[in-house]
C-alpha cells in the first residue's frame, strides 16, 4: 500500500512505471467502484485551480469523493507557530486542524507553498514537514516548498505519451520572465524528474537564478544512474540545440532568495526571457513546449508557441488527473 | 448523445418533450447509478446559488459528482482578452483554464453573465462563445449574456406541472422594478420559451425597456409555428386580461444599454412596477406567479403574492434540478 | 424515520444508544451504498471547519453526496427580516433560499450561530426557528443559538469510548478565557448531555458567566432522571475534585449578554482561566481534557495539556463524523 506520495525519488523505476501504467489503464478502462465510499481530505494552504479540480474529479471517477478545506473558507485562520499564545486573529492551530481534517478521510492531500523567507528553511521543507508530521494517514504532497510530485508524475507520463526518448532525449528546463518571484518547487522537482528519466537535461537560466547546489547534485546523481546528464547554461541557442522539450518556468532568484527588492531589480532586466518561436530554431523539428500552468501569455511564452502545435500543456494538465488517479488507487484501493 | 445544451431553439418539440419526460421519470424513479464515475465540471464566472446547488445535487442523484471552479477561489484571475501581455493581476488565460477544466470532466457547465457594455456584443454572445469555443466536450449553458436554457426547460416543465394550457394559455412576461440594471438572459429566453410552447405571450414593460427587435422576432416566429402569439404592452391592465401566468423579471433598459446613469435615471421613476395582488384583478382566477429567483421582496413582487397560493416559484426552482438531471442523463448516460 | 435532529432532549435513552451503536457499527463496517444517490444540502450561515468537512465526508462514506451553500459564496446576501422592502444589498430572502436549497436534498443541515443581541431571542431560537420553519424535509441542527446536537452525540460517544462512568462519573464544564464573547450553544447543550448521561456535573465559571436558569433547570431535571447531579462553582480546586473529565469552553457573559463592552471589561480580568496541568491536581489521575474545537492554545488551554495524554480532542472531533453518519443513515437510509 502506498503510504506517502511526496517525491519521485522515494520510488523505484518499477514503481513509477507501475503508476504510469495504472494511469493509462484507468484512462482506458474506468473503475467507478474502485474507491467506493472512500474520502480524500484536501487541505489547501495555498491557492489552486488544476490541483483543486483534478483531485476532486479523480475521486469521483474512482467512485469516492473528497472535501476541500482552505483557511479562507472560515474565520479560523490557522496558526502554525509553536508555543504561541493565540490571542490574536487565528482561532485554530494546525496541531488540531490537520489531524482532525486527516481523520475524516482515508487519505489527505496537502498544499503549502514555500514561504520564501529563508532558502534553508524552504529546502528543508520546514513548514510542510510540520504539517505532515501531524498526519497518521496516507498523504499526498499537492505542492510543497520544493516538491510537486503529482506534476512530476504527470510530466513523466506526458513525455511517454509523446514518445520523447528517455535516453538520448534532450530536455531544456528554461527560466522565464514573470513579474513576481515564484517558488522553486516545480523547477527543482522537474529537473530531477527529467534527469531521473535518463534524459540529457540543460537548465537554461540567467545569472542569479541558478538552482541550489543540492538540487543540481540530486539531479546529477539521478541522471548518472539513469544514463542521462545534467548541465547548466545561460546561452539560449546552445541550450536549445537539438532539444526535444522545452519546459518553461519562472522562479525566484536564488542569489537574492527572500529579498523581494533585489530579486525584482534583477528580474526587471530579463523580460526578454519569453519563450518564442525563434528559440526553437536550433531545436529538434518537433520540439515540444511544456509548462505546469498557470502561464502568463506574452510574458512567459508567446501566444504563437502556446497556441501552436508545439504546445502540449493541455494534455500535460489532463495527465495531472490521471496520474493522481493512479496514486489514489494505490493508496486507497482494496488491493492497496 | 446530447452535445450542447445552449438554447431550446436547437431542439425539436419531440426532443424537448423527451427531456421533460425524462425529468419526470427521474423524479419518480431515481437512477443512482446512471452516471456512476462521471464528472461534471462547473465553471462559474458569475455568481450563483440555485445553479450551483442544483447541478451538484443533480450529479449526486445520478451517481456521479462534480467540482466547482470560480475565479474568486484562487489568486488566478482569468484573463480573456486576446493577444494581451499578461503582466498584470491575472495569472491565467481562459485559453488554458477552460480546456483544462473541461478535460477533467465528462461534460462542463459554464456561466458568464452579460458584460452589459455593448448590446451588440452581448446579443452576439461574444464572451460566452469565446469560452465555449475552447471546449471539446459536451457543454451546458448555465446562463450566458442572452440565454438560460436550464431555467427555460425547468419553466416549461413547471407550466406542464400546473396544467397551464400550451395553446390558448396566456403568459405575461412583466418587467419589474429593481435597484440595479440586470441582464436580458432570462427575459429574452423566457419569452422564446413561452412563445415556443404555443402560448399567447405579452411582454409588459415600460418605455425604454423594450426587448431587442431580434429577440422579439425570434419569439414571434416560434409562436407562429406553434400556434401562439407575441405582443408588447405598457398597459398593465390590458396585458393581464385573462392571464394564466405572470412571469416577473427586471432587466436593463435597452434604450440606455451599458449606460448605467441613464438606465438608473429611467428606472428610478418606475418603482411602482412591483407585482401586487391588484395586478391580478383582470387575470384568470388561478393566475400563477413565476420568477427565476433570486427575487427582491417588496421591490419586484409584494410579500402577499409571493407567500400566497399564486406563487409557484419554489416548485419552479426545484424543477431546475430535475430538468438538469434530464440534460445530464442524455449527455453522459450510457445510452447517451 | 428520523425527521429532525435538533436536541438530544427529543430522544429517548434507547434512541441515543441506537445512534451511538450505529455510529460504532458504521466505523467498523462501512456501508458505502447506504445513501446511494442521496443528497444532503448544507446551509452555513456561520463559519465552519469540522462541521463542513465531517458532513461532506460522512455523505461520501455512505455513498451519497452533498453541496454547500454559504451566503459569502455569492452576491446574494440573504435577508431574513419579515416584511422588509429589499432595496438594499441583499438580493434574496431566506423565505425563498431555504426552501429551494432544501428542495435539492433528501435532508438539510443548517448552521446559524446566536446573534447575541438579545438573550431572550437566542434562548427562544428565534432566528433558527425562522429558518427551519421553512423546511419540509428532514433537517439537522449544525449549531444554532443554543444547540449543537451533533457535537453532543459525538461527545456522548467519546465518553463511552473512554469508558468514563455514566453514573458516578464526574464531569466539569469549565468556562475558559477567550478574547471574544462566544455563543452559549456548546456549553448549554454540553451541560445537558453530561447530565442526561447521568454524570455528576459541575459548571465551573467566574461570576457574571452563570448559565441561564432555564439551561440549568433543564440539565438538573435530566440529571435527576438519570441518577446524576448538577451544581455550579467558581472554585477551581473544589470543582476539579475527583473529576474524570474537564470540558473547557469559553462563552459570553450572561450578565452582560449582547453588551460587548461590558462583557469585554469583565473577561479582561479573567485571562488566568486557561486550563493547565495544576488544575488537574485534585482530579482523578486519568482525568481527560475535552473541547469541541477550534481551541486557542495558551488562551483556553495550555500546550502541555493539549499535547499530552489527557487530551482526547482529536478522537472527539473524529466522532463528529461518525455520529453524523448515524444520524444521516437513520434520516435517509432505505430502512429509515
């Protein structure tokens, strides 16, 4: 039985393959009784559209159901600090809320974005661990400070669906401009995923936006084991040479992590980092565009790319639901 | 299989009859397995109470489920303008959000009220078409600028339930006072519905609140084909003569469409347009009061009417669920 | 068939026992088909976390589903005043909204906290009766001005689960400090519950926070019938002597009910009413701590108590779901 779904690194290649096979099977052959009477608790401490929708849909398709709790649904803001005297606004502490919400479900999904104050705290998943340590049920990471395994599994399936080579496939993870500093969860875990799949991965990013050394190292080790490679570049043309996939994503400056003003100053110069058709000139002819969504048009990517045949973002987003159905099935199904 | 439910005008009399028969059958003989494992995506770009509740209830009664997305549920405001550089507040464009949300369901319902800036744009369903053109699944109009087919089907069933004559039945669609300028969707589509049913329909409205010529023409043609008639009046007593039904609804001034100040000035004089018992004096003795709800008491209609035996608004509202169950059954059921 | 679930006082001992037995049975032996295709309407006029989550989860576990309506979900604020001319913000009256929402379900749950303007009105459940009088379906009190029967049934089950003696068990209902004036629903109905169970109950509260005489009288009568007793005290040590349970809860000053400033002035002196380990010195060695949640740490109760072995609040909260499953099963199940 699957107990936690937190990081693809916790799974063997065979286990990942089994999840993707199950996702494909559930797409082809629905099992509307698999999770009959089973409940998924969904706790969103950060906003959501795809995750919110796809988990609810996944549970219905498997015959179960879910409920959603987010702090803005009630007067009860949730306090998370340890040892605090709660005489302010928050009427409830996560130490009660999380176990109670978990107790109503057969499993729980939790989302809490990075606080982006301290890179060290975020890398250590300080907040997310505080939440999950309170759960004694199977749980799913619906995006934490550094992880987004549901997106990763969906992306792996998407690469398979489009027959992108595992070994020999060239995957470019490209930073893109965005008016706001965004978390590292998607770029860090996407890098690992492509490397783990055995692809030759280039992290294309301007200076100041290097991914943290431990993130790079984890990916390099995974690539070595799988017959792939990981390198970094700030040269668009070189990075895109022969690429099968460009996966665009904006993220915070790691040089100025938690320093909003310095980050803003640095990124303000970089608004030409908008993926556009000319980027693809050195790439493989059928090079595809991926993004986890939501994506800002004309900012992260040009309309022409997103609306053209290179874009597989809608297929990728639908795979979220299918990948999650596989996880839920293994977590709560009778054979689980 | 039913592919879209957008306008009663797209359906033959036999098809409308079949939907109402199915609604009655599902009321008498529940089918809690009909849509097992099926998902309805619900996208609300405008507020809702009845539609929100009745669609969710309908899916559960048929053994499936649904999820709700409304932009205020997340930081992601939805951008809809074409070719825009998204460097403002909105983090997601409808061109991604709508296909993704649709991809998680077996069908999707969409609500987007009239923008009420340009009558031409609203009459052309400019915004709603932009949304539905992005959907490759069966879809349901949950109220657009000019249409509200779920309300229309529920109203048709309500008229049947109360044995209101189709041919020879007199139906008064009456404007009513309201402090705010409201969309034309309900009056325009209700007029068509009553006319299509073969009734003799009078649009009772003050000057400046005439329904658009194309709306009147569409209803007149439908009435002619069905043995009914359509006329306009601003004379309450004449309009109500022998009426079997008064259907009250406030709507925007078409003379000043999109001009909030001019509309307000015109309507400020008209707060005596509150349906009250004396209105019924020339009507048929058992003349009924209908309204799509929500309704403002003491403004649109007097308490005495709404709380008295003439009012069938609760029955009418419950028929929303039953009518929608029929539509959903035809759209997603195994025989669909 | 269970028609209303509003007050444990409406049920015989055998009926309460049957509900708890059913809750235990459904916990041990799930019945994921019991409420197939059945819908619970959930109307929240006051905020919620546990009730919101546990009712949704309960319906899924029994094979049905639910939908949630709260006024902040739409532009339609709900008007409740009688005979009002609705030309202000509220676009809908409870006289329409409640019957319509009820009509979409097989049963309805309603929550409306005390208005805390007039003790007389709140004691008479003026607002809640106005709401439930509009319902012609089975209904559940999800917390009204003076009642919270779902909490009460869950608490009764919790006392059973921990083998707390019914006769001879000592139950202390203790007022606790809180920065805000809270309703009387939980203390009043908890007092009744413990008394009804036959326990020796002490209401421990500072002066000015006496529970209303009719509340005390109802509990005393119940205790007498069940072989228990009810007394009041403002002496912590005396009250806790031999106690098996301390149930903490803050509530409004009844001396200054509805007078926010006077209440605040009185409670400001009482912030030492925070349940802490020294309170337990005269109690039974395994004296347990209960609270309905949400609870403010360091304000109502010290971290050490809440995180230690005395606290059974998570178990208590999970029993909400199980107790409600029993109620829903009796209300909507086929044998119901």
